[in-house]
């Protein structure tokens, strides 16, 4: 719950600053345009927060993937590169089957 309070507080402060700078004329974009572009920062924050928790190594892969997903979405929003999620899923969904098969084999070896 602490993490949710921190995120909510940071979001409110950031939104307030953006609205204030917009009302003074320092920002040419509306705050909602900025939110539309930079919302993946929330995903990146959640991944980094999970990586920094002392929960052991079992969540490292998941939280790393969360960070990577946020970075990919942010890069697409900033036009650093083009990422098409549906094309990615269409081409690489069989990898999920491979990962599932490997995890089943590893779990059966542990028993």
C-alpha cells in the first residue's frame, strides 16, 4: 500500500506541476498530451520498484520484463522507434509455448 501512495502522490505532484506550467505558458503541449506520451513511466517505475524489493531472485525476470515493456512503450511514444504490438505477438507467440514447455520440464525435474 505504501507503493500505491507514493505513486499516487508523485502522479498528483507531476500533474499539478504540468498544469501550472501550462497555465503560465511554459509548456506548449497540454498536460493530457504529455500524459498520453509519458504514461509508460508508471510501468517502468513499477518494474524498478519490484527489482529493488528484497524479495529474492524469483521476481527478477518478471520485473525486468515489466521495465523493458515500459521502455519499449515509451520509446514508441517518443518516436525513437516503431513498435507494433500486434505484429510482435503474431510473429513471436510460439516463444510462449517454448517457455511453457521449458518451465514444465524444469518443474518436473525438481519433484
